[in-house]
C-alpha cells in the first residue's frame, strides 16, 4: 500500500478557498508570544524550589500552586513552552527538510532511485511512529535535542511518502508537461513548476507533522527521556503532575491543557488548509 | 483471498481471548501481593533482582538464616556449622528431616547439586555465583555433611548463604528442567510452594502444609494465608490506588506522597522498612574538574540541605544519610554523622579557598583571572581537564530515573544555585546508559547504590580496581580496609575495618549521601504479623496472618 | 493476482531483512549488553564478565554474529533473551495476545467512534452537530494519550473507583486502556471518513441518485458509504500501525503486559535478541496489514481490482 487515496484526491482539486484558520492561528501566536515573554511574565524562577513550600494549592501568591518540589507551577508552565515548542519545531524541521528532499528526488527521478528510496522509507515505516522514536532515543541517549532527532526521524518516512505522491501527481499535470516540452532543465521544472503547486499540500502535512512532533515529543519527555528534568517542559511537568495527581491535580492540569490546546490549534490549521485544498 | 485474512483475524482474536485458565488451588484465604518491578527472569540462581526474592524467599530454605531482629545467624537447613581455623573452609551439618515439595529428600547431595549449578559457567549466574566469593569447591563428607572450600577467607559467606539467591532447589527438578525452563517449575523446601508463574502476569504460591523445619523466627500464625498471588504494579503513582480498590492486599514501594494518604486510612496499614546497604548517594568523580578538588567535594556536601530533601521528596519517611552505609547495615558506624552537616556558610568559604572567589553575571562562582590571595590552587591531576581562569563552578550530575533520584537532583540544583554552584542534570534512561555515561568520564556526580546487609557491597564501588569505581579514587589504605573487611572472620576486626573505611570515604568526601532507603509497604488492615527479613526486601510470608479467615473462599 | 502476491511477498521479505539488518547494527552502536549490565550489578569482575560474554558468543566479530542471527531467522529461530534465557519466540508469543487484545479492542472503539463522528460531520456540516463532531475528532487527535490516560485513571479509578487503574488481569483491566487508545485513534479515522464521504456526496452519481428520488438514507447506504469507505479502510490500515505504536505507550502508562512493555525493558536493558525479535514482528505485521488493506480495498473498489489483474 502506498499513500492514502485521499492524498491524490486532495491534489486533484485545483481551486482553493480561504478558510477560517484565523482563530487557531491567533491561539498559536498567543502561546508563542507568552513563551517568548516567559522571563518577563513568570512571577518566579521556574527552577527555584522553596524549602518546605511544596504542594501548595493555588493561591494569590501562586496562581497555579506549587509542584512536589516547591516550584511555582505558573512560572514553569510559562517557561515550559520554550523547550516543548522548540523541540517540536526542531523535530518538524528534521522531518520535513530531508523528507521533502527524499520525496521530491524520489518522485521526480523515478526508476530505481525511487524504488530504493521508498524501500528505505518503508523499512522505517515498518515501525510505528512512536515505537521508532522510542528505539532511537534509547540508542542515542536522553536530552532535548535527542528527543527532537528521534521524533523527527520517526516522522520522516511518512512525510517523504506524501511529498513523493504530491510530486508524482504534479509531474503529470499539463503545465509541467508543457515546461518539459519547451525544454526546461529538470531542477527548474522542479523548483519553478512543481514545488509551488504542491506547497499547500506540503504545508498542510507539515502542520500534521508538527502536531505529531508535539505529541510524540512531549510523550518522550513525559517518559523521562528529556535529559534535564529541571528545565521546565510541559511533558516533564505532566509526568511530575501525574505522580501527584490525587494529592495535587493543579500540577498536571496547566501543562496538560496547554499541550492539548496547542496541538488542537495546529490540527485546526492543518484541517483548514486541507479543506481549502478540498475546495470547501 | 479474503477468507484467508478473515481466518487470520479470527485466529488473532482467539489468541487475544486466551488469557489462560486459572490453576486449581486449594481453598483458603487468598491475597494479591503487588511487586513493583517485573523481573526479566525468576530463577534465583541465575537472575539478580530483589523482586524475585519477595515470593521466592518463601519457596526456598537456605543453609543458614539471619534473625531479622538480632541479625544473628541461626540454623536453617544446616542445624550447625563450623569454620576451619584458617577460615578457608566451612563445614555444614544438615538437617535430616527435610524434604522438597516434590518429595525428594534433602541431603548433602542436594546442596552439592545446587552448588554445581550455581558455579557452572553455562548457568550464567548473574548474582548467586558472586555471592560465593572465592569458592574453590566442596566435599560431601557424608549424607548430611558438606564442606565448602575457599582459596581465601571469605567473611560474608554466611550472609550470602542466608539469602534466597543461594536457596536450595530440588535436585530432581533441576535435573528435569534446563536453565531456561526451571524458573517455571521451581521446587524448594520452603513454607510455600510455587504453583505457577506466568511471565509478566503473575506468580502464585500456596502454603506448604508439610513445613516443619523453619528457622527460629518462623512462627506459624493462627490464620495463615493459603494462597498468595504476586502481580506486577510497576507504575508508582497507582500502587496506593490498587491497595485502596482491593486489587492488591500488600504492596511494596508506595510513593512517599501517597504513603501519607495511606497512613490516614483506617483500612490500610503502612510498614516503612529500612533497607540495609548503601543510601541514596551521588558518587563524586575525583578525576574531573571541579570535583577533583577535595575542598570542592566537601563544600558540595556542606551546601546540601538533606533534611529539606527528605522532607519534600520523601515526605520525611527516611533518615538523612551521612555515610556510605545505611544505619541498618552491618558494621555501620554512627561516627559518620559528624561529617559535613548542612552549613552553606562553610561551603562558601571552602569554595573561596578552592579559588572560586568571584561571581559571574549569572550568579555562579568563578575562579578569577588573576590568582586571588590566600587561596589554594585547585588540584590538578594529570587526567583532569586543564583549569582555566574564568571557569564557572559547573557540576554535572548523571541520574538514573529510579528511586526519585531526579527529584533529589532538582532540589540539589535549587539549593546549590543559591550559593553560586551551577548543577547540570542529565537524567539517563536506565542502567546501560548510566554505565555508558560513567565510562565516558564526563560527569562530576553519578548516582548508584546497591543493597545488602553485609558491608562488602562497598568493595564494588571503592576498591581501586572495582568495575564500579566511578569515583575514580585510588587509595591503598581504603583498599586494605575493604579487602581485609571481607577476609577477616572475626566480627570485631571486620567492624574496625569497615568503620575505618566509612570514615575514610567521608573524609575524602567521595560520596554525597542523601537518605537511607526505606521501603514503604502498604497492606490492608486485615493482614497482620507483617514482617520482613534482615535484608529488608523479603517478607516472612510464613508469619503473615489474615483476619476473617475464609475470605478468599 | 498471483504476480501481485509474489511481488508482495518479495517486498515483505525485503522489508523484514532490511529492518532486521538495520536494527541489528544500530543496537550495537552502544557498547555493552544486557549480560554485562547484570553482571556488573551482581558484583562480577571484568575478567568474569569477559568470560560470560565469550560463553554467549557476544565477543565474536559482528559480521559473524549477524550471519548467525540471519541463519537462525531463516529457520524461524529468533534466538534467546540474554537475561531470562527464554527463546525470543516464546517471549513474544506470551505477550502478543495481550497486545493484540488491546490493539483490536482499541481499533473497535476507534472504528465505532471514528466512522460515527466522520459520517455525522460529513452529513451535518455546517450545522452544530457537524461542528461538534468535528471538534471532538480534533480533540481526539490533539490530546496526548498519557494525558487522557491520566485523566481517565483519575476519574474512573480514583474518583469513581469502578475500574482498576493499571495491570493486566481480566477484561476490566482492558476497558480503560482500550477506550483511551481507541479515542485517540478515532480522530484520524473520523477525519478521513469525513473527507471521503464529502467527496462522494458531491460526485455525480450521488446527485443522480437524489434526482432519482431516493431518500437521503438510501443514498447514504447504497452509494455514499459503498464508494466512500475504501479510502477509509486504507487509512485504518495506517491506523493499525499507529495503534501498535500507541499500544507501547498505553501499555507503559497502564502497566499492561504486552509487546510494548517487553520492548521498553529490552531496549533499556540492551537485551538485543528480544528487540530484534520485536522488530521482525513489527515488520511482519506492517506488511500483513498493508497487504490486507490492499486486498480489502480491491474487494470493495472494483476499479483497483482490475488494475491489479491487468
């Protein structure tokens, strides 16, 4: 089996429409802004544990309470976006840049190159996404960059497949055929005729990749593969909060809700783009 | 074509539905005992985990036992024993009234078969073999007398022989099954028989009604527990929950944060049991800047508020540790308690002496560019990285995920930050990554500790050529204390050797001890006479009693 | 058809060989192995460790070990666990049932929920019901499984006390993990169902059917679902892979026995033969599921079938 048939169908839709992705986009902008401004916004040092001040319920002093070690949950949540989002972005870059390259070359060249590359991708695809990420991180060790690398690698084969399908589809279109006919060099055809026309598909799937990266990345942090647990991170916080959920549910709620909100917004955007491609 | 796949699906569904029938067990009270880890193997002669001993301690008897209260060695399968004057051989006189669960009589030959199995290279013993120390062989003197010979005196022997890893298995059974399959068909002489073991799911024991040869501290209760099903509860946050919901009646390693809840529940009981051996500790790398400096190492301990750690992370369920052995270990010396009490002022002045006289813009101490007056030059060993002026006081800690060590490290980080020490934490995923990090040498602190009643455990960490000498420290004196401690049969001599070793380790500030390990066991209130053996981990199931007999019918 | 099958088989074997080879060498990038780790903790000296490794043939050249492993694999022998000494076949077989039970019951949940949400969305967009179904399916896609799992444990085990939180015993232990994993997987199914049905709803033959005076439900039943489901099935096959990945974290979270748990501990303990065995299993399942999807796709969509027979 290759890519879902729907991908082809998506691509066959010529007309595009604007969709309402303004609201989710605004949500993401706000989250990113808060994350960037964390040093100014956070009331406390996110790594400072107040001796004896652990497990304090939400109050005027600590709006989200304190965690099991006595650190301010609000400050950690605000700061937490930095590691969570940057890891997810890095992972997505690791997915889409080589993924696009492999997909484009594979779809554009065809023949044995295509077959060899896709065989390699299939080899990786044979591991379910998160399982592959788990094995990779066990091999390369813990740390934020390692999480990004393993999550990015795990998403790569799917992206390469989608990119290849898109390129293949575009290759057969009239304007590409026309470009060939007038003798345009291959790289020109690829860059000037094919890529611009599959951009939206790729963007849409890049958004999906980002949402996977967020989910799988935080999952690895949650499982304790993030290296330094003192660096605030939503996945790490969720893990700590889970251990104390009965006693102090306020620790897990903010990061849990924030991850869901962020991924939700990313998925909404991906959906809107896809709808736009679908022409509705 | 389609049919084929549908058939395959049906087969898969069928497989899924097969969860295995319950084995027939005699009626009587039945409980579920929650284990906190799923061992990869359950053969005590081969595998090494503590969890395997929780059920199997009661399946096997050992040649000797240790009284959990006095710590004295008392007769087990051996009614008495003697050591040769040179300490090179031990003769055991065995009980003649013992038989295995399968009816095989117990005798010197049975012991011999077990020793053969444990020491055979192809068995691949991961722990039991090494507990026998420098054993050279044995002689069966008569049907009920066996002599163990050693190339060197080996003082920890009796402690080793009292542990389940050297439990005596039925020779008939060992002959019938190979090293891979014996674990499913274990037969010993102990107060419980193994009924079944389903890997990853359960291990079931039932009471051995023939059992008449228990050690002095085995006391039959009025309402014994007939059947005990061991199940795995590997997720710490849900362990207390399983007790409350009745999914388990006994559970080890409850989270400290839940233990408070449990202590307040009238239907549940909490049994905190101290585990002998090493406390939770960070080994300090003496080969890497800045912990290559004795002064810096001392300062790090002074800078640590252990009481605050025990308060936040362990909910005060643990004693603060001051030395390399926990208080319930043999030959623990209380003298270590004087070393390095919490004193941030002292830490700061020590760091000043070590050359860290200035603070950078991040609030971290640095060695200034020009030599400050009245300061000691930081120790430079050939293996250390070159010390350049302006280097901030950055300390790297490698922490394993278990034992709440990451939480401890994070509090350390917060505490040390206030006096200008920058602690970088790297949490690794398991022992293999820990070992890899240690081999790279790229660390200042690394956390690992082993358990055991006998202080010989120290030799694995602090002898110069020990595989786990992760402090990188080499000291003839300390080596002598530790090797003589293992060689000298006289307890008084051993005591002085190990006392000297503990003091030496703390004088040199080779470790940052945090807390003695306390196993927080929870039970339902119906379980009584809850007792554990001298190693702390292993329950004396024979003594356990259950209220409202007939509950499990 | 035969040629197609032969190609499939060949590519399946190729995939398995490639994954095994990749796993075999990648795993050995880290020095050490399960037995060294255990022996170190048991108190062995370096010499004793070396002797043990030699006995297990772990010190022979990598190529030798690799060829030996492939030789065993050809005879269906996956080797033995370094730790428990059990044949890897047996270890996997023991755990496989539990994983399949979880994966299938989660798949069932996901199908019910996903097809339902997707159909509602397609039919009732842009009405409120349709939007709600849409939002739900995106929530399913957006919530990390460990967060849903934590909340589910809290509500159903801690607060209500009606379901056991963790473990793997009877059916009661299956409900929470299956529901959580199923919910998570339903998002993708709903999404593709919606897309596919909408596409069909706009197609000419559906309009014709309406024009013929068939009722909305008749059209849905006879035309829309018939034409719209094949792509959905393809995605379900993808979801099967997703589910297997999901079972790993679900098993860890709910401490269920199964392949996920086995893999996690084997990877962390460096029990190579076990990891390799699971890799082989994963590759086989992947290939089987994809083949199954192709065949089902063909059976439900005649166009594909003719393509294949051509």
